[in-house]
């Protein structure tokens, strides 16, 4: 019967998909809880900020510069989670990275995390505090592979300003410079 004769490609594809689904179903969920956090919890911090900013609905004076062309507008941000996503995604509390950053506490109240491995995207985080209150967060990210290289400097000052400075070079496409600055009104 012709319908029973599957070619080798179909059999291999079905076997691979079945194996992949079974393997992924057997893996336990890795959860990051507050007690397991070794470093400052950027995800939780920005989740709280997103919630606060979403309820306040404060207008923002937003300036976007792309390759020297600048536009400034006063706007209401409808999706703060997306707006501050680069900050949240710079969180270094991953189980595999628990010993990947050196930690420095300065006398002035700053907390500094520096990547030990040059392959990690988040290279440095500087959190300036006054007692337990965050005064500012500065994040340096770097990504490099055979296709592109990206440098990011992210600055967040609570209830004041956020800024994303990004330079990117993509092979065969050239370079781009971005500067996004939001000032809370």
C-alpha cells in the first residue's frame, strides 16, 4: 500500500520532532525567586516601574535621534513594558550566571556589577543608591558576532529620565546610531 511507505525524510522529521517535544516536556522549570537572586533584580524593579508608570499615565517629552536626525514630541506611552524592555532584559539573575559577575560596593552607595566573561551581553551595571532607594541605574551592553556588533548604554533615573544610546554596525548594511531620551513631565 502506497500510503504506508513514508520516505526517510518524513520518518526522520517525525522522529526528531517527537524526541524534541518529549525532551522538552521532561525538563523542570527553572524559576528565579527573590531568595535565589544573587544580584540586584532588574526584572522585578522595572516590572514595578512599568506598573507605576502605566497607572500614572504621565506625558513624556521624548526625543529620538537616528543617525543625526532628531524628532521631539510630548507623548503618552501606552506600553511601558515595551518602552523599558531593554532595561528589564539586561537582568543578570540567571542560574547559569550566578558567578559570572564581580560585585563592588562603593562608599558612596553605588553597587557595581562587572562581567567576568567577555562573551556576556550585559557588561556592566551601576546602581546608585541612597540607603535602599535607587537614585539611578546605568547599564552597558555589548554584543558581537560575525554579522553585527552592538553597543548599548541604558540610563534610568526614577521619575525623571530614561535614555537608550545604541550604536550598531551590521556587515553589508553599515552603521546606525540611535539615541532615545524620555523626560517625565
